[in-house]
C-alpha cells in the first residue's frame, strides 16, 4: 500500500514539474520580451521546485535511486547488500526521517502562528503551506523506509 501511495505522489510531482516548466517559460517570456515580471511568480517557481524535490525523496528510495557509495556495495553478495540496507534503514533513514518530522512540525507551527509571508513586496503569503511539505515528505520517507525494510528483511532471510 505504501508503494502505491508513493506512486501516486510521483504522478502528482510529475504534474507539478510540468506546471513548473510552463511557469518558467511564461515568466522568462514576460520578463525578457515584455519587461514585466512578478515576484509572486518567481516565488511560486521555488515553491513548485520544493514540492518536486521533497515529495520525490520517498519515490527515489522506493526505486533504489538514492545516494549510496556503490563502489563497495556492488561488490558484496546479495545477502550482504540486503543486510547493509537493513542496517542503513534502521540506523540512518528512519531515525533521521522521524527527527525531521518531529522538528519540522514545530517549524511549520511557528510559521503558521506568525502568519509568515514573503519579505519581498508582491511575494506570496501563507509560507507555512510550503514549509509543511518538509515534515510531510519525511513522513512519506519513513513509511517507504519501513516498506523497504520489510522487503530487505525478506530478501535477507531468503538468501
């Protein structure tokens, strides 16, 4: 089920990526051909970029596309690779993800209470919305890590 949720999140981020491309083309055209620009549109580009990056982390974990030192990892047996993945998930991915969720909730709460907005004139308001992606995305990472942990444990036991 967790894998399915992350698949649909990936579809959502693909749509946001397409919107980002269109927004950048519009913004660049307006700025260079018509000498008009918008601070809000530029900030929206950054927010879309945040959505894409943060919500894609769990998808990268699902497809084993995350950062790892493959020089040594590829030389190990499948059983050793599964054990390394179990240890990395238990001692690095899960604790870090849960820490970011825990700290991030307070971060979002402060932003919401202070009604944080852009300091630039014409910038976006409600900055807490984009900041809420941080704990949300790492909650998805933690869930995907648990799914991967179960897969790697089954793989390790089967080998």
